[in-house]
C-alpha cells in the first residue's frame, strides 16, 4: 500500500481529527414561561461604521433548560447545540449569577398602618 492510496488505513496521529468548537455566549434570561425553554438575551457592543461610536446590539436565543431551574433575571452561559426544535439550538450550561432578592416585609392584612 502506498501513502497516496486513500483506501489504506492511516497511522494514528497522521491526520488530525477536525475538532468542532461550539460557540459559548453569556446572556440574561428574559423569559422562562415555556416548558423546558428559556429565552436568553445576549448583549454585545458593535462599532458604528460612520460615526465610530459603539452601539448596543441585543439578540435573543431560545435555549434548552431540561430541569426548568433558570428564572427571569438570571445570568447564564449558553452553548451551541444540535437543534432541539424549530427555533431552539442552544443549551443552558451554567448559572453565572442570580439577581439579589429584595427582602420586603408585607404588613398582615388584618392590621392597618397607623396614620395620624
């Protein structure tokens, strides 16, 4: 077998395997109303060609959330994935930060606030 023969098995390490790198994006969950799906909004800054100013560009992606654990306001990382459905091609991989919850104490319904 010659080295130019395409049917000959190649030795290990001779031809590198094509490694596909999947894109990772970081964004904020803007909707969690669908079952097992969240809408993640990714914001980036693009330089405007004529005025050389940076403008904010936002794009929304539907991402798979198998356990329904991510809520609106969470900052998450999404990973490109094979299609889950017609519009869903991303997978939520990890939670980066959760928004701080405000501790608001509500007065019991039976008691009125004292006003003079």
